[in-house]
């Protein structure tokens, strides 16, 4: 999952980034704070991103415990929705278009929601990813993997990061918990050596202003991966929309903000 808003490093409106063998292990693994909550020192953050210290176990994975609709307030995926983000990376204009498709796919016995994420740099398509999500009856939104392609001059040059829950040792992670808590660390992707993203909650009552509007009671996360211990991205998930803003704080220069939502 790309770390830009999707998914994802990468959706939200008012009030917005695994897997066993074919039979996944069924046991796989609120204080308020403001947006000004201090981030750990650089050394501490690096330590966090290269260890499982502070990580919270995932709830049991049960294919019979999933519902068809993803409506977690901080990560809703209404079919037909399109979210458009704009920003920059290395000084170059970037646009991310996220679409909740009506495509159908089943993974580990669960019907997932297929989300198409496209990234454009200076108007040229550089990445195209299909992400797979599903929500359990408790409200946790699980991430089942991605099919990603990177492009140069219109040609595919890499599929690095692609994986699917239940194949080659990958297991499903969680993108958004039903009841997120400050300080909680959650494995989002668990495909050893391929995708190992994690999220740490560093704010639970943030106010965010982007071109699309101002949002309150948003979740602020620091997202990182064991595969790139020096890279960290902040994301803001706001009620009714999901990701509204993302920016690299270490290991990159990308930043994107939500500019438009289209429900079709």
C-alpha cells in the first residue's frame, strides 16, 4: 500500500494505509491528545520502526466475521466514491486519485472492497495500485494486500510491494481499528520482506484544514516500515472521509492534501 493517502503511506469528510497461507491462522496476530502531542525523538522513532515494542496484537481473524460494507467512521469506503489529493514531491506537482470501485474479489473467503489508487507526477501516471479492504463485525478495517505497478514513460518498471493475504506467508493487517487509542501501534501489512507497514497513533483529537475544508476530531498517525527504518509519514484520518492529509517527515519530501470528493 502506497504511503500516500489512499491508502497506503496512502479517506475522510466531516464530523480520513497480513496474511497466513490458504487457511489463515484464526489467532493471528481513551485518552485525548491534541495535534500538538509531541512526536518521539528521532532516535526513539527509529527504534520504534525497527522493533515490535509497543505493538498491539491484532484481533482473531475469522472469515465468517466480516460484513460487506466498510463504514468505519475514520476509514469509510462507500462504493463509487472518488477522492482527489494534490501536493508535491521533490518539488514536482503530484496528484493522487483514489477510487472505491465496484469490482469484486474474494481473499481468504472474504469479499473485499477494491480500491484503485493512481499517482501522477507533473501529469504523468507513475503508479497504479489496487488495494483490498474488508471490515469485520466489530468495525476493524482489515487490509488484504495490493497489486501495484510503477510506470516510466508509460511502461511498467516495477511491481515491488505487491502481495496478497494467504499467499507466500503474507497475513492480513489492519488499516483502521474500531476503537483506536493514543500510542497504539498496529501492523497494517505483514508480508515479510515485501510489505511491513505499521502505524502508531500520536493524536486522537486533531483539527485539520485542507483545500476541501476543515475537519475536527481527526486521528493523527505516524506510519513507518521495518523495510525502510529511516522513513516516516504523518497521516490524518478524519470522520466521514478517511485520509485528508499526508506528509513525509523523514526519508522523503512528499505531501498531499484532499482537494475534492466525488460520490457517483
